[in-house]
C-alpha cells in the first residue's frame, strides 16, 4: 500500500460487485486519460452463491438503506464483502482518483490511488484482484454469500468513501480489503489494519476480533508478522477512510511487501497467491463461525 512510487496521496464474499473500499499504494503514473466519474458511482452488482452459477445481476442497496439484520450464527448464509484494492485503470484517470472525498474523521483524502508494484512491474491491483477471486471461490464453496467491490481489474475507482460503506449496503457480516505494500526492500511480512481510535462500537470490538482471526490464519499459513509496521501482525490506523467509515467489521490485509525480493517472488506466482487466499479465507470463516 505504501510506496515511493505513489501517484496519489496514500490512504491505505459466491461474488458481487459494489464499489471498492480502501485505497493503498501507487505505481508509476501512466498516461492520463479523460476525466471520469466511474470512481464514485456504484456499478450494478453481480451476486453468485454456492447454489447459483453463473452469476446474476442485482441492484445494490442504496447508501441510505436501513442497517442489516444480524446474520445467522455459523458461516453458512452470511455475506462477506471482499475488496480488492485499487483498480487497473486508476492511473489513466488522475482527475477521478485525486478528487477529495471524506476520510471518516472530518477530513478528506484522494478518492483512490494506483497501488504499488514489484520491481519487475507485477502490479498490486492485479495481485489484489487475483487473490480476492481465489478467496471468493473458497468462501462460496463453504456456503458463504460473497460480494466483491469490483468485477474485474479493468476499471477506475471506486472512491474510498464509497468502499467504506459497501459492507453496510451489502448487509455483510464482514469486509476484508486485500492489498500488498510497497515499503523499503529490507522490510517484510504481513499486517492487518483496523480503524483506531474506533469511531463506533463495531470498530471497537468486532472489527478487532476479525483482525485477530485473519492475523492468526495468516500465521497458520506460514506468513510472518510485519517487521516494519504495527505490532504482532496488527496495525491500528486512523488514516484509512474505508476503515473509518465502516459500520460492519472491516479490516485491511497488507499481504506482503512487494519491494522485498523474496516476497515479490511469492506474490508474483500463482501458488503464492493461492497460499495467501487460503489463509485469508480461513481467517474469515473462523470469524463467521465465532458469531
């Protein structure tokens, strides 16, 4: 999420498309395209469940929709929003992604950013989408309804404030945003971010429980805690709008440092991405079953 190649100011389950939730790091800018509003408009949602394939189109709930009823206990029949960070064409529309939006703490921040990349130019936005798609398949197989915040890796946005409200709109039991970091080459490890100081009861309790569940599953999957940010694999953050605006349990997973040579090799391989997806899915399922 963090990188020296940041093109915009850094901020930062069957599947459905809403609007994305959190912004992270940035790659080198590409040639600007025409200004677009696609970063701020909720697209048509695509929902798939364990019992329904192929996907069917539905219209997402409006931002003013009433708070969702509590989900049933256990994983089955609950909804999870997966948020693959950034988007493939963000770099082509700087006017859209640099537009200021609410940050959830009485300030503003850019709508989104382009994400980071490995030194060999494997992009974070592609990694995020690939891992999220793999997590979705695992959750659907476990009977979970999944909503994804973007349908592919070929769009712009949505903005971080829209992403932050996606969980409530979907009636989700949990939201997990998937990212990778762009730190100094000597830094390594994963961390799970949550909003702190908390702004509501969900952030002060259930979000932290979700973070711990995902952290523990990442450890069980053989991944090491970050050695450069946070503590014990957890990272309290006040600067990520998608976390600040959340009213359902929401965390952001920085899976690896893409500028670290060993981790770059791992994130760039299909088996490596499968390992990350297996760990994230296990953490989400553990959280759902604890409700």
